[in-house]
């Protein structure tokens, strides 16, 4: 997952889809994603895709 950090990503998690920037991995191994409104979401499980740069 370290290649994901700093990249714009899309996360498809159970019941939700998020787009944002992968910012970190927490102490429990969860991916932290900053979404456009500034909120940081903790992703426990889901499919992560790196978005093409514009």
C-alpha cells in the first residue's frame, strides 16, 4: 500500500465509495483517505484504485 500514499484514489468499501487522497496508514494497518471536504476516512476493507492524474 505504500505506493498508494499521496495518490488520488477511489475506494469501493462495503456500502460506500470514496474518492480522495491516500494520506497514511494507521497503527492498525488501516488506510487513511482525505476526501474533498477535508474529512479523513479510515478504510478497514475495500477495493482501492489509483486515479489517473489529470
